C-alpha cells in the first residue's frame, strides 16, 4: 500500500510585504481621485451662479414703476439700485449670498427711459 504524501513546504499566497506594497500603490492613486471627486460634488458655486442668475433675471425684467429695493430670497439677497443717467435710468440688480454679503454673484444692468 502506498501512502500519499503531501508536501507541506510549498505555500501559496502573498507575503505581508507584497500586500503592503500593493496597498501603497492602490492608495497612491485612490486618495487624489477621492479628493477630486469630493471637491467636485461639494462645490456649490455652479448651483449658486445658476440660481442667482435666475433671480436677477426675474428682478430686472419686472415692469415699472421701479424703485430701489432689497429682498431676501432663500439664501440670497437681491438688491435693486436706480441710478439716474440724464434722460435714462440705470436699473442695476445685484445678487449676493446671505452668508457672504460682500461677494456679488451676479450683477445685471438695464437702461430705461425716465418717465416724464
């Protein structure tokens, strides 16, 4: 009767050093990619610009009579300024974020004829 003999000296798999090197290579590519995706997803600037442009467009297209005003619309403040310019009136609409009142997101200007 022959006995089967398993050779226990042959081992397969990865060593700890090989695993650590693979993890370092993987993380070297993954970490910058993760930061890039997070910055893209968390960036609200395009949304703020689109929303503030819509608010400014609505405000500047309103029919007269015009007067200076300031209104809060959600997270934005919409300011309308009137500046006389001879026989015309310059209507200027500014939209700022309430959290950053010194930073103008959108500024639109319209010239209209002054009423006699």
